[in-house]
C-alpha cells in the first residue's frame, strides 16, 4: 500500500480542515471516501472506524454497511495512513488544537 499509488488525499469541498481519500487501485478504484469517527477500543485494542462513500464512478450503488470487501479495503488504507503519520511524526492524537505527538491522557 502506497500513498499516491494506491490512494491519494483530496481536499473536502467546503472544508479546508478535512480531507477525503480517493482510492486509486483495486475493485473500488475511483471511489472517494471520507473517514468519520476513528477509535481504538482500549480493552481489545481493535481499531473501529466509520466512513462515508462520497463519490463512486460505478452506476450500481455500493452499500457501505454490507460490502465487506470495501470495508476491508478502506480499513487497510486507514491502517497505512495511520502508520505513515506515526512514522513521519504528523499524527495528532487527541484534540486537533494540540501539538502533534502530545500525550493527551
């Protein structure tokens, strides 16, 4: 998985603080998604997230609640985004107004 090869960030229309993700490879190439809530369950260490399908090039509607293949693909992309942000030191944990890498616990 590689940024600008498998996915790319695109600005969210009308919100200069938000980004969407365009999928560039795989069965959902061309789709644009936006991640909503992202949480880690502290007891199970599971990553839980919601996302919206903002745009799709396909005529047939995609049900994000039942399409497990799309959910897996979007989860892999999210994992890669988080790993990259942690490696690069650009991850913001907690309140957006605090400095990256700050311990907010």
